[in-house]
C-alpha cells in the first residue's frame, strides 16, 4: 500500500471488482428474489429492474452544442430493439460524481503549477451541492488524494500536496477511477465522469486498455481525456497511447482535447465543464435479460426526424454490462 490510502492494483484489484460485480449482478441487474409467503398465499416473485442512464451531447457540423430539443425527437435502442424513454432532462442539471485523475509522472513536473490551478478552477466551476468530486494522482502507482466530496477547501488542499514519480500507470488510473465510481452515490439519474489529464501513454505493467475500458463500461462512466502534447514532432511521442485515449473517450460518450500549450489546460477544462452542463439526460428501463449470463449490451441513440439526424451528431456511451 502506498501513501494516502493508495488504491489496490493489478490482479488483487480485479479480484475485488469481480466479487463486487457478482454481488451487484444479483442486486441490480434483474435478479429474482422470492417474497416471504404465508401458508395459502399465491407464490410471488419480485423482479428488480435497472434504470439505464445515457447522457447525450448533440452538436452541429461545426461542433457547437445544440440545446432545446424535446424528448420525442430522440429514440433509444438496446441491442437493436427500441426502448421507451422513462426519464428525459434537457441541458442536464442531474447530479455528477467525478474523478479527476492527474498524471504526476516526472514529465509533468514542469507544468505542475498550471495543472494545479486549472484543476482548482475546474472544481470551483463544476461542484454544486448535489455533486461530488474525488482527486487521484498516478505515476508509478495510483493514489487517492481526495475522496468524494463537494468541499472546495478539501479539494484545493489535496491539489496542493501532489507527489511525483518516474512512471505512468495510466490504465491502472482509468481502471481504478471507474471502480471508485461504482462506490459513488447511487441516485437514479446520477452521471459518472472520469477527467484524465496526462501527457503520455501507459508505462507500467498493470491493467490493460481492454480491462480499463471494460471497467469504465461497467461503471457507466464517461471519460474525458486532456492530452498534453509534449513536442508535436518528438520522435518518442506515444501516438499509439493517444489514439487509445481518443477511442476510450469516444466509446464512453466523453470527449478528448489536445492541449498543445500547458497554458491552455484551463480552456480545455472549461470545455469539459460546458460539455457536461449541455447534456441531455435520457433514461430507460433495461429489458429482461436473456439466458447466457452477463454481457455487453449495445446502446444506440438516434433522432426521430431524418432531417435532424443528417444535421446533428450525437455523442453518448455505446454500451453497458448486464
């Protein structure tokens, strides 16, 4: 265990998560439990249902966010089958649970003050009474700096005490951030978000990209990646790692931003704030599961009007585990 309540890593973390998922499947994913019966009663079975939340951003051809759309202009499908929208909120004010994961490898030391100041401003902009934010740092290991809170002073204190290390446990950070979000408040419409600030790819033998992405999908999290570009023409630049982060953002319904000048980090975090405040919150109840055990279910959201579908682009998470 590292300092400040470091997260468990590697196989140990995955074993703990597997146990939690097994229990969660019984409690949340349509498990059946018998109701206590008295003699002569007709047998009754209570079936738990799961509300699937999908945060949707709508943009035009220039990338500008579009508000003011109505529920009947959207349709949702799971595994190709239309679903009835049960919850709809425009320009979402639904509560947020966020993990801000900061790369504290040695290559980030030069931008330390800028990263701290930008993170503090992000917290000031985003946190409302119904929201919560956790801060973690990752270098050769992943440590929780601040547990979930909406106390700005506590967040700022944690950001003033970051430690740096030689490596970049990037996928461990994503994996454990998503695992942490499973412990967040469980409001029916709560959105779960990982904001990742990093300048490179994974350099630690731990969780893989596939494992990290699966845990993101299990948590129902959106990943926003702020990629600080060291030197665009640098021969040692990890372009493959950048592309992996881009794909993770796209599949989770989040977004990625390149930060070519560390001074622009604040602007990128402001864009994340705007994106989260401009989402449509759409919820539907998961249909009964089919035999065969847990698997990834595909989500698709479309506009009901063809002319809007051709004009606007929708961004949302593309699947969840059930």
